[in-house]
């Protein structure tokens, strides 16, 4: 390695020593150390194997940590002109060890809520709704994919917020929730998550914070629609709904989860969390775009399904989904859910069960929820990953019965509590 490379190495080691000195004083030190270790190992490995294929280069350059990629790429640009002198296998083993250590120390995805609501929106649900519809129209939201409000009064005793899943829309839960809303005469709002119901490019532009900010804003606005708010979520929407219940217990009075996505059924999806994982996923997929139109997982879908789901998605759009899972599906989150919860999931036997989300992860997460006496988990034998939609064949009669029973039990518990007071 030429002098420039040695200078960079010395600088990295100096920074690393300073960070070790500050370990325990700065909560972000751990992540910074891991990034320095991982990125320097990646840089050296890249230089050592630079004569390999372009795919190899891209793999070594993909660290999985966006904020440091620009810096390391700049350094590699300066170093790439020099021929590396390190050819000793011991060095490569050491670098690999540093890389593994750095990855092991990498912090999970972080998030801090920042409301997107304007003052006018905070004052009026109608203003909030019109602004969301306008925003969707400007992004090209397709008919039937935009936000929707069912209103039975200015403020009803109970109100439902529906949060759809990844690549989906309100049609994922509309059939069942329309009937439930009618039975209980409950105001019901179908949220359109950012990037959904529009186009692939918009979908690919969304980050973890966008999903959580929009959902938390909707929950805040739901307080204007009902005295008691029940949050309903399917798949990724169930994951987000779990987050809302755990973090805003004063705003979520009850929770209904349909196939909550706490883990991939196919664990190879977790490759997205590794440095270079997206590139590997794209290689396995055969390109940057995933086409699920012929996916056997969608075998129970009926005509019209493709109008309300993305059947083609960028593989990179899956990264925020993975990040959401890593951020939310943790014991601390599950244990913080104290409200009454109904969880519905597809399971008949080991061969016939949810093909998308891991049922064991659902049950393990649910078991950690606070011990509310109204909590129930119900297996739907004639089901699919999507349970509440008219566009997917499932046992709607059983599903409706379970939801109605759960809401009645919740309302009765509220009445009993009021009488005791």
C-alpha cells in the first residue's frame, strides 16, 4: 500500500483509539466503532479483490449503513489507484474477523417521531383527510387505493383505524372492516401508507421513519373520531399497529392483528440485514424488480387483486420492511402492549399455514404481550396470509365472528369498569 493508504490506516486507528476511550460515555460510540471496523475491512477487501467481477466490487462496497458509505467510497476512490501490498492470508483472515466484529456491533435501525401534521390538520380531521387525499392524488394514487373515511357521527363511542400491509392498500381489510364498522356504527379510517397505491418509484422512496410518522399521525387524529380507538393491522400493518399500541398506550384502547409480520417465514429474507445483502437478494431474484404476480403464495387471490397490491416491487423497497421488523419485533415492544388484543393467523397444520409471515414468531411475540384477560389468539384454518380482503379467499364468517365477539367483550369490560367506578 502506498503512503496515502498508510495515512488513511493510521487515521482510522487514531479515531478508533479515541472511540475506545469514549466507550460508555457516548451511546453512539458502539455503532461508530463498528462502522469504522466494518468499512475499513470492506475497503481493504475490495482493493485486494478489485480484479474480480463488478458484482464482487458491489458486494464489498455495500455496507448496509448508508451514512458512512459515501465516506468509504471516497477513500476507496483515492486508494484504488494503488496496488495493495497485503497478500498474506493471515491479513485477510484478520480483516474478515474485523468485518464480522464490526457487523456484530452494528446498532439496529433507529427512529425518532417527527409529526408531519400542520396546525390546521391537528385542529380538524376533515382538513387532515383532504390534505392526505390531495397528497395521494399528486403522487398518482389509483382509484380504490386512496385513504377512506366511513363516518357515522362526529365522534362515535368506538372508532377503528386500519393499517394495511406492505405493497397493499385499504382493500386488504375493507371487506371485513366495512361490516364491522356498520355493525358497531363506528367511524372507521383506512390509512394509506406512504409509497403505496401509487407506483413502484414512489414505493421505493419510503423509509422506516415515513411509515411510523404517518401511522402515529393518523393515530393522533383518530382521537377526534372516537371515544375508544381500536387499531387494526394486517401483516406489516400489524407490525406497525403493535408499535403504536406499545408506544402510545393512552391512544390505543384495543388491538386487532391479522397475520402480524414479526418475522419472515422464509428466513433468507434476513439477508437484507447483512452488508451486501440487498445485492445478494437481487442476484437470487434475478434482477432489481421482484414480480409476485405468479407467486404461489398468492394462489388464493381472485380477479381484481392486482389493482390493489403491487405485484411488482423493487427489491430495495424491502429494506425498510426489514428495518421495521428489526426495530419493532423485540421483547421490549411486545411486553409494552397492555391493551386487549385479538390476533388472527392462518394455520391448519405444518404444511398449510401462513406462507409469508412466521406463525411461530407471531405466537412467541403475542405470548409476551401484557397479560390482559381479553387477549386471544385464533388460528384460521381456511385462510391465507391476507385474511380480511374480498380479493383473497378465506373463512370470512369465522373471522367476522371472532372480531365481533372480541369487540363485544371489550365494550362489556368497559361498561363493567364504569359501573364499578
